[in-house]
């Protein structure tokens, strides 16, 4: 069994964070919140991925 690369770990974390953010926005909207409707899921994922990868490179 091979170990995950830093890139794979960063991707997994970014996917999870993106899913949680999308769910948070949807829940807020369903509760009458004023979340912006222009959520760019790819942009959010990419920025999160870059931050996670930077942290992975620093810590491992």
C-alpha cells in the first residue's frame, strides 16, 4: 500500500473544506441568511488547496 502524497492530502482537505463551506452557505440561505449568491466553488477549492498544500509542505 502506498502512502498519500502531500498533493493528495491537500486535495482531500480542500475537497472537504469546500463541501463544508457550500453546505454552510446553503444552510444559511435556507434559514434566511444573506450569503452572497456568487459562490465560486472552483475558486474556493483552488484557494483552499493552495493553502493546504503550503501548510503540508511546511509541516511535512
